């Protein structure tokens, strides 16, 4: 009887539009993207481009901030290509503190690893918790991006190549 009543209540609430679906294991839909920034790192004479991007997110329920980068190769018309190699490091920075970086990502046969493939290589920096005073700012950063373009095997970027988001405050 209890199951029937629960089922009936759920049906009535669903019809009324009041049922909140339960979240699966990934809560990515709840992250609030604050900013997405991309820049072409370099190109070759064939029109191939290496691109790096950085995103900064405000996590749900006051959990903190998250930065995530994506690195990829494309043609000038934005068709994705197989990069021959990628090296990158995502980070998140807070004013008055040292930046915190995620693991350095490396892919590609050029660097002796498995192929990067036709996809955006994504990595995440450690989550920065909301335990900083008002007036402090956070920003996402991707550093030392190196991309080996397909066909020409031209290496673009390198040590010192970086991209960052604007500064954001939680207050």
C-alpha cells in the first residue's frame, strides 16, 4: 500500500512539474561556468592551428571554485584534427596565495605517449575551497602549453605560453 501511495504521489507531482530529478554521480551540470577563454597558440603554413582554452567554474552548494583547460588542434574552419602531441598544465589562482596546479598532461606519439586523437584534451586543477576572505579573487590559468601540429609537425607554444581567465570574487 505504501508503494502504491508513493507511486501515486510521485505521478501527481510529476504532472504538476514539482518533481526534482535526482542527480547522477557527475554533478557537472550544477557547475556554473563563469568564463570560457580560448586563444590560438600558433599555426603552420597548412592552416592547422593549436588552441588552448581555460574555464573557471563556481561549484554548487558553496563547494568552491574549479578551473579546467582544454587543448586541441583544428583547421582554420574549426574542424578538429589529431594533434601529434600536447603538453599542458591547468591551474587555479587566488590573490595573496600561490597558484595550485593540476597534473601536467602529456599525450601524443611525438612525446612517446598514446595518441591525442581528435578530441579536446581536458585537465582539471585542484578545487579551491570557499575559505578566503571577501576581497580575494580567483582565476583559472593554463600554463606551458605546447602543441605539435599534425602534418607539418610544427611545435607551437612552449614554456611561458599561458592563458588566464578574468579575476572573480565570491563576495
